[in-house]
């Protein structure tokens, strides 16, 4: 191959061109890799999840983490990856609960039903006890 460089004719073989390309590629990789590693190590997982969790998602996630720690860790990494790639922007508690159920994690949440009447808040069991007496 023939290239003109500063009004000079330079003749290079394909092997020489390939070696130059490889050398440049290595230099670029040396510059880019530290930058990528810095950005990935500075990521705070709680902050990223806090940005995408809406409603009761944090409560559902905490219940999942206490009941299924290993599986939840894998899901956590996946959620962070998707959030950083901007493939998901938010997830509600109901959506997270459904997702966990779909992947086979039967999360149990503490739930209570409260009754508000006559200016007082009572649990549903208390209300039934009163009505039975």
C-alpha cells in the first residue's frame, strides 16, 4: 500500500499497518479502561435503587432480601445494571412484587387492615371482636 504523508510517499505493507492499528488500539484501551473502572466502582447501589424504587418498592425489596438473600443479590445487580443502562427508570412496589413472584420468589409481606371510625383507628381484628361482643 502507498500513503502520502507530508508530501512524502510512504510505502507500508499490510502487516505494518496492522501492527500500527494494534498499537493504537492498546493505547486507547489503556486510557479508557481506568475511566470505566472508576465509574463502576463509584456507584452506590442504594442510591441507584433509591432512584428507581417508587412507592413501597423498598419495603418489598427488603422483605425479599431477608427471605431470599442470594437470589435478591442477583436481582439487585440486574436492576442496577438496567438502571445504569437507562432501560428502566422506575419500578413500583407492586411491579417489583410481581417480578419477584414471576422468577419464583414467594415473598411474604406483613400486612394489616385498619378501620377508621368514630375518630379512632382500629385493626380489623379489633373491629370484629367488638362487633361479636
